[in-house]
């Protein structure tokens, strides 16, 4: 077994930290689980028996945690471009596909009527803060559009975004779709990361929520 905190070949992994080691001990696929855990502890978005959609679900730690929260009577569905290979409980399912290009079969497999929509989607980084923030904003718009279509009225939305010039515009869109919008920076986020989470509480009726694709109310 590979030693914790080591890369192949014995070189130290510079990204490994106590959250990484804790995730391994608790049998989660990645340290990112603790970001969702912090959000859940603060806002209590997910409850037993609910339906949760997880966008950008690979490698699967958010799926694992959400499934534990909703329990065997709940349902968690994930979607990612990459396949999820970690072990999942029976109430969780991971689908492979592009949220921006869903065929009829994948739409049917996703279903609807979700109580919570989570998005931890992030673009492949280029090293340019401006470009990366712009790409993050595009993914966030896709996530919000999906929430507008698949989230029940009164439901909750969690979305990761890279801070940049489009942050205020996206926050305004979330504020129009939900009764309240919160900004949250998990302690488990890496110090160098520019990611932050927007949390929409109390989804409004569809006729109130704007068309996020056009940015119009």
C-alpha cells in the first residue's frame, strides 16, 4: 500500500495535508468532502429522504457524504465528464456525461424534483486568473440553469466559483432565483485557492427565476 502523503516513487506529495489523511481514514474519495461537510453543518441543506443532484461529482467524495446524510430512503445522483470509480452506497448513482450536452437517455437518468443541487464543477486551469475565472463563471451559469429546471421550489443550491470579474454578476443571478444568497469560504479550502461557494436558499417559482443563459430576468 502506498504510504500516505507520498507520490509514486517515494517523493512527498506537496498537496497532501491533514484533510487528505483524514479523508483516507474515513474512506472518502477526496479531501474535498470536508468542504461540503462544513456547508452542511452551517446551513443544514440536506435532510434524510431527500433527492440531491451533484454536478461535477468526480472523484465521488461529495456523493459519498450526501448519500450518508440523506440515508437509504434518499437518492443522490451525480454527473461528471470523468467516471466515478469509488464505492458508493445503493442510494447513490454516478453518471458520466456533459451537463452542456445531455442526450435524452442521460436526461431521463438524471430525473428531477431535487431538493438540493450541488455544483463543485471547476474548469481545467490555465494559469491565467482572468481566463480561469471566466471559465468558472460559464460552468456556474450551467449549474444555475440546471438548478432552475430540476430543483423543487424551496430547494437549495451550492455552487463553487473562482473569484473574478464575473463574481458579482453571478451572485446577482443567484439572488434573483433564491430567497437568500450566502457566501461561504470553507476552512478546508486550500489557502492558495481562489474558490468560494455561493449558497442559494429557498428556490423561487420558475416564473420568477431568470433565464440564466441570457442573463435576463
